[in-house]
C-alpha cells in the first residue's frame, strides 16, 4: 500500500502527462529504465531509497526509473516552493510514498522529511542536505540502516564537507555537484535559465536596459550573468574571490 500526502490526488492524470513529456526529453534515464525493466538488476531489488529532492516532473522520471529497477522509493520535496502538485499526485499514483505539496510551512516541511525517514531508507538522495542532517540530528536511530547517499547541490556539499571535517558524518555520500555534467551543465546553464524564468514570471518586466546584479561569480552566477547580458541587461557582478573565480 502506498502511503502519501499530496495536495490533490485527482491531479495525477495531468501530472503523468507532464512526466511523460519530461521523459521524452531525458534519453539517458529512459534507456536505463528500459534496461532495468529487461534485466531487473539485483543490486536494486528491495532497496529502500529515501529522497528529498525537488518534486518536479524530472524527479518523477528518476523515481519511475528506480522503481523499474526494483527499488522502493519514498520522496519529500527539498523546497516547498518548487513542488508541482500535479506531479506529486502522479508520483503517489505510481506507487511511491510521496509527502509533498506546494507551500508547506517549515513544520510541515520537516514532517514530510521525517515521514521519509520513517520508511527506514538504505540510501538517501538529497538536494540541500536536509534529509541527511535530520537523520544525523533528531533521527540518529536511522543512521545504522543507511549504506550511503548522494547530495546534489553546492550548498548541501558545503554542509556535508563541514560535517565530515568535524567527524560528524556517519555514512559515505557522493557529491553529485562535483560531476562535470552537474556544475558545467545544470549549475551554469540550468540555473541561469530557471532564475531568469522565475524573475520574469514574478515581475513580467523587460530585462533590456535594466541594471542586473549577480552576487557571486561561481558556476550559477556565470550562467546567469551570460543569460541576462544576452537579454540586454546591464550586468554587474559582485564576487568575494575575484581572482579564483575569474
Ligand atoms: N536551484 C538550483 O537549481 C541550483 C542549482 C545549482 C546550484 N544552486 C545553488 O546556487 C548557489 C551557487 O552555486 P554555485 O554552484 O554557483 O556555487 P559556486 O561555489 O560555484 O559559486 C559561489 C560563488 O559565490 C562567491 N561568494 C560567496 N559569498 C559571496 C559574497 N558574500 N559576495 C559575493 N560573492 C560571494 C564565491 O566566492 C563563489 O565564487 C548555491 O547555493 C547552490 O546550492 C541552485
């Protein structure tokens, strides 16, 4: 029985259409899913995966793939503002324990994180390190059952490296952000585009001729600055480490 808490399960059909569209643009996961369906790889059979990721159509393609490999997946959102309610409903209908809705309060957010931990994950997938830090904070009884995990983003990796330095990190974690295909692609191009998309949706303003300040010239900042300049803004960068980040 799938356990879940989403805004409205009736939205599932709409969410499934979005997930199908995303999957049509994600050939690598699509190929992995086909492979999993054919060979049912032993390492994933019955493995419980706890994920705290953006609940979007792209994450749904990932949970779909993991399930095809035989894993059991529980998911909560890593940011209450990025959750797509129709996608959350479709994920629940696909048999994933999902706890996420757009606009959760802080208490509700951690309720969802704890629901994922209740499923006794053996692998954690994190985006910002909230799942790992909750396990290492108020839910230490779960640590023994976790074999390892992944962390997606720069901020999460910074938090985990600090825990590692203090000897506090109790299981191994792959820093996805260190992969070339992450920071050279997602951070530089993906965040640049989605940040501008967010600004335009919120303000519906013309960027051409505006003064556009980018704080930090790291991988995200570079992509964003380039895109804003391409739209005609007058881009100003502030950077604390101007030599290293040049
Ligand atoms: N939402 C998303 O899709 C997404 C994706 C990737 C990264 N991120 C987040 O975006 C942020 C940036 O990630 P990144 O990969 O570009 O990191 P990065 O480490 O490559 O770059 C950060 C830059 O900011 C500079 N900086 C730090 N403090 C500063 C200050 N006070 N003033 C000016 N500059 C300062 C640093 O010197 C560095 O050059 C992180 O919080 C990361 O987690 C979000």
